[in-house]
């Protein structure tokens, strides 16, 4: 093997990554001795000092340990850790959502900038194109001062809609600019969808676990929810959908098939196709959350439900909040055959979105910076997630399970059943560590021994120490 | 009298304004001969050419006419025109709002940039601080690239909330930064208020006429409305409120006490105080729309309902859309004692507003540009409104009545009863003139012979011709 240095990369980093990959894959197991510095230097065709630097970093991360007068060993505490299984509900039954108080507390904790950001799913600013975007914003405003102060149309900036439509080919959605409504983030797209499809008291189908803001919205709109299990390994099972849809009068489904927050699950394209078919037959609209779709770690982008939609029954919700700029609040809704009603809801909620942010994102996409940026971002997220998994594997109590997502930015951690996630959440908050307790991701009490950890922040000693401390708190 | 030239003003403009003021006030009536150029030049201590220039402008505006070898006369078509009276409902009764289709058509017409903007209530870009704002936006983004891409808190940018709180002293509201939620325009503030206070099927009290987007929202939320008359001269009568509140189970009132769109009415401060007292006694929350409050033509800013609020029952909604930048979509809600619920609705609708636009407006307010700008804007709006009134007075059919608002940006025109406003709206649209038919401002068919004309655009030959042509169409 020959370690090549890419532009702007350090050789020792490559060595470090190479070795940790093998440890995580289980190629070398706890107790194994690593090759000597000299031997490794010959193997990888790098200098001894590079290997030494890499070993030091691996030691810092807790993956290996040096034993005096003997060399480096894979730490015995390190172990391969299993993935949590899907939580099967005893019986499918509608629930009124009543977790708003706890969710509110969790939400405030996530937003608290004084805490270690293990609760924040958005990539940290260092990973976002902040400077480039600032330049573009200045330019578009300077060039179009009048347009920037004036109302956009209800559907939103046409250039932006064209760019989004153009990019929708990637995920098979193939929507046109005319099929799109620009929204204040994906959350507003989801809100518009539910206001369009339901009335208070109606029943909606969700997957469990699901993003807590969806539950909060469901509660806020006075809806009831029926939960089907989401499996960390395989996502949503079409059979569960079919069975629920046969038993209950469901007005809408809300599903995140690609890297569901919090379990990171990916529903395969074949299953997506089947689910769309089942729901179309029963005439049940499907609200799709695709905010993490662009953050895939594999070779190709997962497809969307929308890409299998033949009768306009899928309402696709997405945004640039996880990829370009959360604070720009630029999202979109492709409402299928419900466009008229969705436009009415948008108009009566806030008329239209802010003009300057739409203009800036449109220009950013047009200048083709996005794909290059996404590539870097995906690689960073994958790296951060790997490091966090390794640290959890080492620091958390026996019996812990972690997901191994193929994309997205969160890890879903199942703690031994006696550990209460909410208690851990409050304990961690006292030590200025922000996490999210599993309990807020379901209407039922199914995930009381779970927590969600986010990998959005650049990996650092501070983050590593935080995760380790969390492990200690859980063990206590 | 001595005509002084202010900085950047033309003397002839001052002369023109002086004379038109006297014509509009009825001091000189149709048929009266104006003083000769020489005489007027001596009277006003300006040059003959200045007077000549002013007379030409007045002739262009159609206020005076030159008769060969005789001099200038006030045009005989010009007449003093009365103000419409309040429309008293035969009987107070709840109505289901069903005007969405017509409102949608009107809304699309207002947004159509190919039409003469007599339907657009926002000041035209020339009257907005576009360049200053563009500079400020560039600066804040360049100085804070990270903050600008990150989520704001649910309540919104703290600096912005402080500025709004600081300014709230002017209108007596005296809210603190902590009492405020930043919203995507005042429309979102209103939407949050109604979602906070009502459920589908509930009854809300509104004034008639009222802004059609409010009606659309009421319909969209499945609410029913009870209408009390709004009087162009005196605004809202506390007795109507009291009587309706005694008879019906009202869950919320939505009132615009200062320059109500469309009738421009101003409810006096004494009446405001009484209305707040009546509603507090009956424990009925009051949603206040104050978007035009800063556009007063008199000496002092009208107070708000909020300034008389003792128990947090008033929810104040406002924005910078009519004064700084409609497209920035920066508004606010001061939700009184309903803050917790309102925050929940905001969080589940779209989490938070765009960061860059909030930062830019906060800086703009902080640098104290706003008051200077408002002064200029108020003077422009007053001037434009005066010119439009004069033109309507001359061009519209006999029996027409027009409001004479003390602020705001719209005129409410009552046409002779046989003329249908909706028909005129469609006719005008064919000739590329955008207006809004009166029918969309009420749940009942009370205003079928009304239209609303907006004075937001800089007065020009084009606008003048448009108004004149509208008069011709109405006469046909």
C-alpha cells in the first residue's frame, strides 16, 4: 500500500484513518499488537515520524494504547458493537401526542450554544460554505437592490425553483419549477403538507422512532398518530404500511425513507417503490422528508418516494438546512396534486419567504459550487460518525448498541435497559453536554433507554472527551 | 407668504403643493380664476418662471386649466367629494368565509408586475431604503458569516427584538425584547395568534371592511366570522364590540385600529382604551394589526391597543413590510400572556425566521436611519394620496365617494351603487391596471360597489393616466 497525500491533507491523517478503519471493521481486534513504527513505515512508504504521529492520534482517540517496552496494541476495551433492532409495537393503535413539554425542553437544550453540541444535527459552521455564501449574498443584493426588498411570489423565487428542479434529477424526483413551493425550511413544508391534508382529530401514520419536531407538529395540529416500527438496518417495512392502512382510516403518512432522524435507517429503493404503490392504491397521501438524502456515504444518492409517484400523491419536503445554511431557512415542498390547497396554506401563513436568502441560494446553486461542497461534507460526516462510533464503543457500558448509518448525521444509541435516557439527558446537561433523550422520538414509551447523538460538529478533543464523559455518566 | 426651499426640494413643487392644498380644501372652487403669474410671483416671493412651472404641473395633474387669452382656472370638473359612511349590517350574524377563490384572483393580480400597481399597498422601491439596506446586509454578513448561516432562536434575533422593544415606546406599547417573537411578516404574526387562540369552528370578530388576507386566513383555519362595521371617519365603535361580545361566544377579535386596510380608518385613542377594557372584562383576546401605525400624516403616532393592555390579552402584530422592505419578511408578534403557546406554534410552523434578514434590519434600526426615512416616507405617502384623491375626484362618475385617511397607503372608493367593483376589476385588468374589488374585503356582499386603490407608487403621469382611465371605465 502506498499512502498518497491529497491536496491540503496530512499524511499522518491518512495513516490514522487507514488503521482506524481496520479496527472498526474488526480486521484487527482488541489485544492485537500493531506493527512497529519501522515496519509500518516500510509497509506504507511513509516516514517513521508520520507513523508515530498517527499512532499518537489513535492513542488520543482511545483506539490503541502503548505498553511500555512492548509497542502499540488495540485497546482491549474496544469491541465491535451491535446495531439496535426495530422496536415492534405490541399492538398498532392510535396515540394522542402529549410529549410537547419534554420536547420543548430538549429543543431548548439543542439550541443552547453553551453546551457541547452532541444534540445538534446540522453540520457545524466550519463544514458549511459560509464565506462563499457571504460573498454571494453581498453580490446578489448589490446587483438587485430593488428585487431584494420586494415580495417574492407565493411559490418563491423562480431561479431557485429552477435550480432545485434541475437537481431533482439526481434523486429521480424529476419535478419542474412549477411543481415547487419554496418554504421556510423543510419544517414549513411538512407543516403546509399536514395543514393541506388533515383536520384536527385526523389520524396520521408515522414511523417510530421519528423526528420529535414532527411529533410536536402532530400534537400542535390536534392530530392522532399511529406508529409503525422503523428498523435501523432496513428502514420501513411495506407490510407494516399495508397492514396499518388496511386497519385504520389514515389521512396521511409522514415518512423519512433516507437516513431517518434519529435511527439513520435507509429504506431501500425497492421498498420505496412498493410503499408508494400500496398507498396510491388506498389513496393515502405520503409526506416525504428527504432532508438527509444528499448526505449518503455510498456511491449513489438514494432515490425518493417522489421518484415512484405516478398520481401526485407524494408531497416531497426538503431543504438546504443540513447542507448549505440552516439559518437561511430555505426549504421546498413539491406538493404533487395538492398544489392549490398548499399554495393557500402558504399564502395565509406568511405570504412568501424572504427574498434575499432565496436569491443567494439560487446563485450559489447556479454557480455549481454545491456538488463539490457536498462531496467534502459527506466525507467529513462519514469520518465524524466513524470516530464517534469508535468512542462510544469504547466508553459506553456493556450492552450498548449503536446504529451504523449509511448516511445522515446522527447515531441512535440503545443503552442497557435499566438506563433511563431522560435522566442521562439531564445529567449530561448539568455537565454542559447537549444530547437528546430517546423518549422524545415516539408517542409511546418505547425508547426510554435510548439517546440520539449528533455527528454534525467537527471531531475534536473536546467532542471526544464529551462522548467519553457521557459513557461514564451512563455507566454510573 | 414666503416659499422657502428645503434641502433637495424644488421651489415650484412647493408652490404646486400650496395651491393644490387650497383646491382640495375647497378654498378655491371649480371655475375660480387663479392669480396671474406675475401676481402669484409677488405674493409668494418666487420667480415668474417658478410659478409658471407650478401651474404647468397643476395643469398636468388636471387640477387647473388654461383658457386662451384669459389665464388659469380651477377645472370645473373638480369637486369636493364626500367620504363613504360605515356599512351597518342589518343584523349581526356569524358567517362562514367563502371568498377564497375571488381573493386568490385578486392576490395574483396584485402580485402581477406587468400591471399598473394600483393594487399594491407597499411603497414602491424608490421610496424604500434599498441601497442603504443592501450595504448593511453586505456588512453584517461579511462581519458575521457564521452567525448568518446558523439557526436563530425560535423567538428571533435578540438585537432585533431589542430595537423593536426600544421603538415600542413611541406607540405606548412598551414591550420588552422578551415579550416578542420575530415572524415572517405581520401575516405570520396574525396566523400564529389565531392558531394560538382558536380551533376550527370557532367564532372570531372582525371589522368590515377588513384586509382580505385576514378573511382568507379565517377561511383557511375553518373559523367563522362575525363582522362589525368599520367607519371610514371614526374607525371602530366600542358599542358594536360590546354588543357583539355580549351576544356571541367570540374566541378572538382581529382589529386594525390605525389606518385599517382598506378604509384607512383611525380609531381614536380613547376608543382604543375603551375597547381593550370591554374585551378584558369579557376575557376575549384582541389581535391587533398595527402595520400602518408608523405611516401617520398628523403630528403624533397613534397609540396601540397594546398600550392599554393590562392583563396581556392583546396580541400585537406588526412588521417592516410597509416601511423598510416587504421582501425581507420581518415582522413581529407581542403575544402577551399567550407566549408559550405562540412559541409552540412558531416552532412547529417553521422553527425560526431567516437569520440574515433579521441581522440586517437590526443593524438598520440600530444605526438610527429609520426615523429620518419614516419622515420622508410619510410625507411622500401623504402627497401621493392627495394627488390620487384629486384625480379620482375629477375622473370618476358622479356619486363617487372617497375616504380621506389620516395615514396609511390606501383609498377606499365607493362607486355609485349600480357599478360592480368586481366587473371593474376585471375590465381594468384587461387594460393592465391592477386594483382590488371591494367585494373581497367582507364575508358579506356589502361592498360590491367599492374598490380599493393604493397610493404606494410614486406619483407619475402613468399612474395619473391609469386612475383617469379607471374613472372612464367606471363611467362606462
